[in-house]
C-alpha cells in the first residue's frame, strides 16, 4: 500500500491562527503549508499535492466556500475541513453540501480538535488506498480466469 504523505494545506487570512495550527500539527508529526492569501490557495494546492486541507470560510478576496467548491471540482477526494468563526446553521449546511468533511469553530476551545480532524481525514484517505489495493488484488486474481473461461471473460469486460 502507498504511504500517504502527512501534508496539510492550511488556508486562513489570520496569521496567528496559521501559526498556532502549524505549530500544533507539526508537533503531531504533520507537514504544514500555510497560505494567508486565498488568491494563492489553488496554486499552493496544486504545487504541494496536499490531500488534506484546513480552510477558513470568511476571507477577503475569495471566501472559503468558493475555494471549497473549486477544490472539490478539481479533486473530490481531497479532504477539506472548514474552520470558521461564523457559527450558524447555514454555514454548517453550506459547508457539508459543498463536500466539506468537517467543520471547526474558531476560536478553538481545544487544539486537540484540530489534530483529531486532520487524523480523521488521513484515515479516510488510507481506507481508500486499502480499498484500491484490495480491488487490484481481486482484479489480478480474476484476470487469469478470464483467459480460460468465456463466461468470466464476458463478465470482466
């Protein structure tokens, strides 16, 4: 199974929250790329290859919900957790409807919630890799049957 790089892209216009999150996540063994300018977020995502994103909602220039939509259109498998001080049911519903895996409210009452959200995201990614490896193994075991059985050959097409 492929080893998943423990890289987190964090996009937030608050430099203090970027520093706090990076410090805490790096202590937990994660690599962190911090981006303060939301206009540079997609470029940073493409360059870094991050599979886990922490994303602020309320930012100048480009809001997090717009970025979430762009990220999910590019690659729906990227795990995005929204971080916001905008506590409302509408925020929760819009985030989940656009594909966010989680939502953290700022200020964080406990920084452990941050590492828990990131850990859950990486576990989801690892489960997908395990499923893919299982599919490949099953496919490899069926392939020899396909050459010897017309019925299996027809089903495997």
